[in-house]
C-alpha cells in the first residue's frame, strides 16, 4: 500500500508542485540557487550550439551583438549591453517554454501589475494602470493573443486604432503606452521575449488636440488674489479657523495641497525656510487618508519663507504637532478645497481648485523675474518641462497692457 501511495505521489503533477512549493517555503530548496544553476546550464548549451558569432562592442557599435534565425526563416540581429545579457536573450529562442508559449497579453499584464505593486509606494498607480488597461487595451484583439505571437506590425496597428477610436490626446496615449511598454520591458527582463517591439511602434494618426489653457482659468490674477485674501482675513477673524490661513499662506509657499496639510511646526527649520518632507495621500481603493513620510517625488526640499508667510504662521494658534488643525484634528486636503469652493459660491465666481494656488505661486514668481530653475526647485519638480506647464499670465489685462507698452 505504501509503495502504491509513493507511486501515486510521484506521478501526480499537482502533488509534486505542492511538495516543491513546500520545499521552497521551508528553505529545503533554495529557489534562487536552483534558478541560477538552471540559467547557467541553458547559457552553456547555447554557447556550444549557437552557430552565429557573438561579437563584442566596437568603436562604432557599443553593444554586444549576434544573429539568430527567426520564425520566418530570416536572420535577425540581437543586441545587448553585455555578453551575459545577450546570451540570456537567446534562451527563449532556443528553449521553448510551454507556459510562456501559452501566456496571453492579459496574463502578462496581470503578472507585470503584481510586480509594479511590489515596487510602488502608491496603491493608486496600479489602480490607474488597471483602469486604462480595462478601458483601452482589453477590448483589443491583443488581449487574448499569446505574447510571442504578437508581431511588431500588429502591435503598431492596434496602437494606432486605439488612439483613433478613443480619440486620445497625446498625453492620454503616453499614459497608455507606459503600460504596454512597461509590460514588454518586464517580459524581456524575465526572458519571456528577446526584445521590446513597442520601441519601434509609430503613431501616425492624429491625436485629439487639446487647447492650451490660459491664466484666466489656471491662476488667480492680482485683483482676484487681493479679493480672496480680504475674504480669508475676514473669515479667520470671525472663526479663528486655520483653514483660511492655510489657503492664504499657500499662495506664498506653492505647495501641493497634500504637503500643505501635512506641515508640522517642527518643519519650520529657521526664519527663512520650511522643510517639505511629507504629504497626505488618499488610497483611491477605499478612500482612506494618511500622512506618509515622503513627497510625491520622494525627495524633500526647502521652500523660502517670505516675511508675509512668517507673519501668517505667527498668527496661527498652536493646537498640536500639525500647523493647520481644527478642534485638535489635522486639516485635510478636502477641507482646503472646501474653503475655495465656498469663496466661489459667496462671490459668484468660478471655483478654482487648490492646485491653482500652486500655479498662481509659480506664475507670480515668473512674472517677477525669478529664474525658472529656482521656481522648479521650489515646486519640487524634477524636470523643467513640468515647471513650464505651471506658468501662465497671472496679471490683469490692464497690468499686461502696461507691461507690453513699456516693453515696446
């Protein structure tokens, strides 16, 4: 009976897999070691049997390269930064993997998404990837196709169709392309594919044209800002609610609203600077709010405290560790937006969101001649191109007219 049981156990794929997983989890088998041995064995076999020369970098070509015979019988070029990586790319060509052969585009997306969740600090990013995949890519014929059967031309055709049928703007396509490109990069690194076909895809259809927004909608001009400040001062005098001062000071700091409500008194490091090191984030899956010890870009920065900002801080009552609190509780980004919404209602003006404070701050600095790179640092941007997108004309028509007249 025992012998039969052993035979059944050995012949059962399911039970073998269970035993293998148990051995890995219990440390009986070192998965990484076995995987490395497996890869080394495959590479050794390739070096013995590969009939094309593997050539090192030259003055004109800085990468290792070789050739292989494609499915169409034609010779194809393969390149990599090192010899070892080049040989790794040959593994899926020489050794067919039944599981990978059956892997669909959707399977790859799900595996890549799990990987992204492991390395992402924000749960919202994978959720946005899922939303875009479901909307644009899942209805495509790519979804159920095997990843090794999708040609570069088919990928290009479907990409152009998605842009055309969904009337995507260049920005929205860029966000969608990030998903597909990320999936293929992951597949190459995992050895599922030898190269990323998305690198050669060209979009030839027209993107939806997006009209450039103007300062009238993206900033508070000088007159609007003066009127808003009078409102904020009046409301603070009546209520002593720090949310009004939070709005007022942010036109002098230019913070992301999540950074604004996460400020602590200890962040005011001296009389000239405030240290920006954390922010409020919302988990879009459940709406939960929390303060995390990093900014959106995961880099801290120091923002200049001008005398007007120092005066505002000195006027605020200390209620706890956070600067902006109400009844002993930290204010949230939603409460800051609410102040702007109520101002819009009471003055019969269009409500401008809290992000417009940040754009007004950047635009005012630019209008006063502050160097663009200094503005970039104060905003916490990595690239100047991002900062340029924040700059609008924050002046009134009369002020703009006078400036143009003086210039000409």
